[in-house]
C-alpha cells in the first residue's frame, strides 16, 4: 500500500489561489487532485472556469514532462464519478464496466508519485472530444479521457462528495441546458450529478439512403458515442418509403428527448411531414431532431456542422453525433408548400430547373454518394435546358442579409435582387424588360403603419391565395425563361453546395435564387464552382431576393420540381413561411 499525498499547509494552499492570468471572478472551483498520466498519478491543482478545466502540476520541477494543460468544456461530452477502485474492478473481468478506472485496477507501479488506498479514493473521469488540429487544416475530433483522483483526510465519504460535486458542476457547464434539472425523484439540483436527467433518443436508420451504409455508420461512429454519453437509445430501421412518416404520425413523443435521423435529407422530410399530420402537431413538433449524414446530399447535416464551425468533410458522422449529444433544442423554419391538391412541409428548398434535374436525374449514380451531383451537373450544363415560367413572391420587407459578420449585402432590402443591375422600382405595376422576360414588381404603396405590419412574421399578413387565383398586388412577378429557380430555407443544398452562406435556422424568411436564360455554359460552370464556397451571391449570373411567400408557375408541359430533394407533381407550386417552427439539436 502506497502512502496518501502529504497535506499542505494553509500558506501552501493559499499560494495556489494566486493564479496567473486568472482573476477570482474567473474561478468557479478549485481543488487538489491527482492526474493519471500513463501508469502514474501526479499531483495537480484543478481549476474550473466557465469555459475550461485547468490542470496545473504542483511539482513540475521534479518531473519536467508535466506541463499545465486545459480541457475546453465545449469539447467535453460527459464526466463520471467513481467510488474506490474495487467497485469497478469486480466488473473488470465480466466486461460490464468500460470506465477508465477499470483499466487502472492493474496499475500500481512503485514509481508512481501518488497511489490510492482501496476503499478510500474517489475518481472523476472526464471524456472529451477535442480537435487534433484546426478545422482549416483538416482537423478532426479525437476521443480523450482524463482521470483524476481525490483523497482527503476526512475519508471515503468526503472523497466521494468532492468527486460528485466536481462532476455535477462540470456537467452543469457543458451539458445541453434543457437536459439539466431535478431528477425524477424530485431531489437534488443541477450541480448534483445524481440530479442529471438521463436522456433517451429515438434513432431512425434508413438502410437504403445514399450508398446504403447507414447501419454501419451508426454502429461504428454514433452508437459508441451515445453510449459513452450515457444516452439511452431506441433504434428503428425503416423498411420502406414513408415508413418514417408513419412512425412520426403516431410516436409517443413525450417518451423521448430527441429523434436522431441516420439518413439523408429525405428521411428528415418524411419525419417532419409525419409530425405535421398529427392533430397535436403544435406540441409534437417540439421534439428536436438530430441528423447523422448517411445520404448523398446531407444538406441539413452540413448546415448544422458549418453553423458551429465543425468539420464536415472528414468524420462528419462522428462530429454530427457529438453535436447531437451536446445539442440544445433550437427552432428551425418550416415552409408550408401547396401543389395540385396536396400540402407538404419543407425545411430545405423548393427547386425547379437545372438543380432539380441534377438531383433527380443522378439517381442512377446513387451508389457513389455525393460525387453523383458533380457528374450529373457536367452532363446537364453541356445539354442545357431552359424553362418558360413565372416567379412571384412577397418581398420580406426590411430584411437585411449579411454575407458575413460585417458586410451588409447591397440590394437585400425592399425585394431588390442581389446581383441585379436593374433599378429598384417602387411604384405600382411598372414593368422592366429583362432579356426575353418581364420583371413586374407591382409594389403597393404603404404608409408607415402597414409597412411595420409587413415586417412582422404574422402568417395572416401573407396568407396564400389558392393556386387558381392571381397573386396579391403587393407581390413581385418575374416572367420569362429561366435556367433555375431555387427557394431556399437553409444555408446548404448539399454537403458541397453553400447556397445561402451564414443563414441561421430561424430567420423567418426565404431566399429565392434564380438564373435567367441568358447565362452561358461558362457562367454556369462558374456558378457551380462558386456555390461550393458560397461566393455566387452578389454576382450578376445569380439573382437573389428575400421573401415571405412565393409561387412558381411553369409554362412547360414537363419538368422536375423537388421539395427538399423529393420529386413532386409537376405544375404550379407555392408556399409561405410558417409561424410554427420545427426544432433541431445544435450545441449552444
């Protein structure tokens, strides 16, 4: 049995509170503990702030390999506290416990600075997924575990109390805020680890999505992380088209903290529309969705990851699972879409023209994943189609689009098209020639009171007429030949297409981007390249306007229109932004 670390005098302890580069306001907790490095424990001072856990070696001169380090709480998945090692060790051979202290049961080297006494020590394990290098340098998250040993003179009960207190405080700082609270028994508070509510996720896996490897993705990257995060899961594998829609329409949503979609955007569309079929949809839609990219396009997953500056070109499955486990329920816009005699609900985009052609006509290449879109884009631009039609929309008055945190895009107000050199028209029924098309703004003059009303997100202010009725006089109308019209509600159209850079999930407006027939093949290739970086907005080829409602009226006998990547009946289609929001898991 090795000795317990010597106790420090009050003056020694006080010296440790004079922390360099940290004020007293920054420090939430601090204590002496021993950190497991390799097969040895070393004395450290633990310092907890709102953003990180600092580990400061107390005798660095004796061991130069010991350096101060910190653990970002944004990277922490979970923390565990453990009683003395014999409680873990008895399960070690039965493979019933996977915590690190089990592996330390065999560690008792004579060279260790610190050792523990059986039945006395308490342990804190912090599980973190930091990036191994910056995202811009293709960095990815890698799992790290940190084990700390607490031993005080008062004995085992006090050691356990200290470990529990640290675990609870760390969890309170780094966990999703909607998951911390009183336990089911009604006792404890958020800083007590026993009061942390265990979450339950419903996981829907689509084995037919994209290349068809959703099951393998879940088993390899998602399931282990959820288990590590102590999240209970119920798994459902879809068996047919619209199976997820049927499940969503009858799921007992109060039994779960979130639904996790392991698929592409198509299963998200199914789930959302199943929820919207329910009589209690206003309540059921509160169940947040998490998305693990296992399809071809994976637009929503890319939007979530990019919104938090996460890596989504490498290890996107793991990073998405991490975001879901750390995620907090956040609102996401929903657009009500009408075509024929049907109504569906969209979270992504309504598209007509070259982009929808590429999406649907590349199905024969589904087995190769996202490269299918690049191949089909090349084919479609070479064999270019142009479509006659009419685009109408209700401008989102007063909306300002910022290309980045400092740059306000010109022409983003009052319905003027970004990228357009046409003058802003503010009078009623004035037409401007645009190639072979007609731009007919048809603004209605408004006084200040009616203008204020139009900037609100009140659905009554933009209630849609039926498709057989003309659009209201305060809508804009563009008629002519188009190469593409895309009505966007998300930042991405696929993993590789940034259609609306920096778009938040709940802005209450749509971005309508369109390309007129005058664009050359060379310009279209440039557009496709620019969309990979989101630099197409503001250029002459792509026009962009912001709207609360829209209508597309093809003047063609045949074509492809998609809603969230799903082909729908060809013909007139319209939609409006809803007040009701879906919910999605995004780390705070």
